[in-house]
C-alpha cells in the first residue's frame, strides 16, 4: 500500500462522521434558492428591494432538509416497515 492511502481513508472517515453529526444536530439547513428568506427578492426601478413570490422549493419556510438526514429518514422508514 502506498503511504497516502491510510491518511486519505482517515480523512474521508472524519469528514463522513462530521457530516453525520451535523445532520443529527441540525437536520435542516437554509434554502439555497431563496437564501433562507422564504421568498424571492424583486427590485423596483429605483433599485429598492421588494418581496417577490413565495419560494417553491421550501414553500416559504426558508429551510430545507439536509441530504444526509433525508437518507437517514428513508433508511429508518424502511427498517421500521420491515420490522412490523
């Protein structure tokens, strides 16, 4: 084995566990489309910001579920349905 394999595996494991802890501690993140506002910003002719339409991606909440938490929820629902 090359000497770079072991540090690469350790780094990948550390990043994965860190993301898993982030998903457990904070399962929701800000919406990337609206930036957490829940609506799009529109600007009038003077350049003043105005409230636009409600964000369709987050339905106006400004939050989205993280990918890791979504995968955990799917796996847990599958496990729960299989053990009934």
